[in-house]
C-alpha cells in the first residue's frame, strides 16, 4: 500500500485559493448580472440597467420576467447537473485522481464564459440576445458545476480529522468571502477603464477579474498531486442511485431542509444588495466595495473565534445563532433610511453570521459524508456535496424568480418602487427564521460520537 503524504495546513491553504477563484466568478454574476441587465439608471448610479435594453424586461407569464426565468432555469439546470458530475467524479479513476483532473480542465473555459455573459448578448436584436443570454448562462453554470463539485468533494477528503475539516472550512470561507468581496469592486475597477466608455469599461473590468480568478483556480489544480494525499477508490453506485441513497440519510436531510431555506433568503438578499444600497440608502454604487470590505474585515476577525468555539460549543449552536443574526440583518435592511451609515450598520451586523455560516455548514456536510464512509465502506463525498448543492441551488433558483417578480415594473410604472425592494428584505427575514427552526432537528452530537466510535473499531 502506498504511503500517503501528511495533510498540512499549508496544503489546505493552497487548496483554498481555488475557492477564491470560483467565488470571484460567481460573485461577478450573482452581484452584477441583475444590476446591469435590469433596473433604471439615476443621477448617482448611471450604470444601473446599462444593458437592460438588450434583453426583454416586461413580465411574460404570471408576472415573471424573462431575465428572472433565465436566471432561475440556470440554477435549476446547475442543480440537476451537480449529481451527474458528482457521480462521474466519484466513479472516475484518472491518473491524476478523482477530482483534480476536472478542476484543471475546466478552469479556463469557466473564466471565459463569465466574460461572455457581459459581452456577447449585445446584438441589435433583443430576441437573439435573450437566446444568447440563456445559452451562455447555462454554459456558465455547467462549467461552474464541473469545477466546484469535485472541488467540494476534496473538502471531506482532505479533512481527514475533525480539526482538519474545521480548518479547511475556515480557510475556504476566508477565500470565498475574499473572492465575493472583490467582485463588489467591479464598478471601481471599471473606473480604471473609463477610456472605453460606460459599457466597455464594465466589460474590461469583468475580463480583468476573470483573469485573476482563472489563475487562482489553476493554483490548486496544478500544485496538488491528489494521489499523493488521498487513497481514493472509485464508487460503484450510479449517479442518481447515489443521489437517492444520499437523501435517504436522515441527518443529511435535516441539514438540507434548513440549508435550502437559508440560501433562498441569502440569495434574495445578495441579489438585492446593490439595489438596497443605491435605491434605499441613496449610496453610490462605488461604495459597494468599501461596505463589503468592512463586512469582510470584521468577519475575518471573527474567523479564529468561530474556529475555536466550534469544537467547544458545537457547530449546531453557532449555526442557529448565525441564522438569527442574518434574520436581524435582513430586518434592518427592510426598515433602513437614506444615508451611508445605514450601509455600515448592515455591513458590521452581517459580519457575524457571515463568519459563522461561511465556515460551519461545509464542515457539517463533511461530517455526514465521513460517517457514511465509515458505515458503508464506500466514499461518496462528491455526491454528498453535490446533493447539498442540488438542494440549495433550487432555493437560489426560486429566490431569483421571487426577487425579479417582486421588483418587476408594473403597467404604467417607469421605475421600481422602494417598497418593492423592502418587500424582498422582509421575505428574506421570515424565511431565514424558518431555516433556524428547521436546523434544530439536526443531531450533531450523535454524528460526531458515532464517527469516533467507528474509527476506534477500525
């Protein structure tokens, strides 16, 4: 049997750099697609809806906009492909491992398709643009799945101990929040390319960010020799059989119930964040990054606290606290007034749940996957993370439809009313409280004690 190299924190940090890359790409799309492709410009934010005339804006069925439907279908498509890619990855036996070959192959196409989203659907024909937007967005989600599903599986496989699982979840949370935060710099980076005009500067800013993201995704893909650290054996279970088997796990289902609702609420809030700041608080969109940087800075300061408290208090108690904290943030947003200070209040308050929920849910999935491996002798880590992704992306898809429906222009209206944006924050508040209640059903103590028991027997 081959002697495996020890997994170190340095290796886990190198692995976490990949999370920075894909979260930067995801952040660009999640935070700015709706902002630039819908809405109306004003004196302070002339770039709002700069590409809106390129695609259909009016509601087309049941008050749902085409753009909202395209974004929602993209998430559903993404969710459906997750178990397919996970099954493929779990059953693969490539020379470079079960995960790394996927990541290495798709990093560059993933970055290029993100640039295309802000560049290609800009012809003189709106119908053609609608089709192009749909096709490119589906491709974006496919490439993201091919990179992220194997990547997430490595969280459990590199987390060979409880402390390593918490550590790797902490590190990828740091790089995730860094990537997402930097994505909010898009208007600021676009200002560096002002010579290219309004639309051109945005496209160049997207291209610059995607280049950085691509390099970050290639770092773990090229550096980590998977076979040196992981003794992985191909799974024998077909993709959808593995998915069904995963959802039969009672503790995993309890976790997923709350996770779906959490991501519905969070996506609703994140999609509206640029609008909350510009339309409700009266802040210029160039302030989006400083506010996000503030939230990131405070959140990162809390990472060591969460890392140390998790083994002592338990992940469950902290996650429930995170749910209630986010619900408070969403409520504050729903009643905010004009002024930059509102933006800083939201940013500081959001740093607490962001630190907790950015780290611990991945560790919970890794715990459940580890217990399943010990009980069954079959390593289906990829499918556990894919099943979680499948579920929460359904929540994200619904959130996209709900947000664009609530904020759609009504007959006779020329701009979206502030009350419509406030309504989205209220919905996020209520659903986040529901998620907290459901997570109380998750039995973390039983899972961890069972893992220790089985490891002693092996």
